[in-house]
C-alpha cells in the first residue's frame, strides 16, 4: 500500500522531483503503475530523463494537484481536507 504525501510535504519539494516515490505517492499510485504511465506517456505532465532517472518539474505537479502558490484558497481547502482525513491515533 502506498502512503500519500501531505499537502505540506508536496509544497516543500525542490524544483525537480523524482518520478518515484514523490510523484507516484502524490498521485496515490503504486511504483509499477507510475512507471507504466510514464512509459506510455499518459502522465499529465512532462517526464524529464536524466541518465536512467526520471523527474518531473514540481511546478507541473503543483499545477496538476491545484496547489499553485497564487491559489491560496485551494491550498487551504486541500490542507484542511488532508488533515481531516488523517486517522487519529489514541494517545
């Protein structure tokens, strides 16, 4: 099972992020599905190859997820939704 990234974790990413695990987890996809979608050109953004590794521009990931810095309402809503969906652990 893949653990999704929180909105705060996504907003703190560098300019380029690895296809796996960062992009795959942000999209709630398994490793094999993430690489298959990239191989088939079915991801909603450009995949950049540097040697054998694959990366995505963070701004493209933010745009896809609706987390652009100028869109503070969407970021606030996504953060509230993410925090309310997290399970609470008994103390």
